[in-house]
């Protein structure tokens, strides 16, 4: 069961990083946001999809 949750979390994090790199923001902003999502695991993915997704272009221009 733990392996399934780990793989699901990893897949969600990869999808979030792909979404971050599609946004029109600076490369430094893309790298910082991606690292933050990847290093915080589930919490980072949840925060990204429910809040930060719509605000990244404002934060990193």
C-alpha cells in the first residue's frame, strides 16, 4: 500500500513540475517552484494545485 501511495505522489509531483515549466515565468522561478514542489512531497503538490497554480505568474515575472 505504501508503494502505491509513493508512486501516486511521485506522478502528481511530476505532473505539477511539467505544468510549472509550461508557464510563462522566468527560468529561476520555474526551478525554484519545481524544487519546492518536489522537496515537500504531498504537501507541496496540494498547495500547488489548490493555491499556487494561479499565482505563479504574479510571483515570478
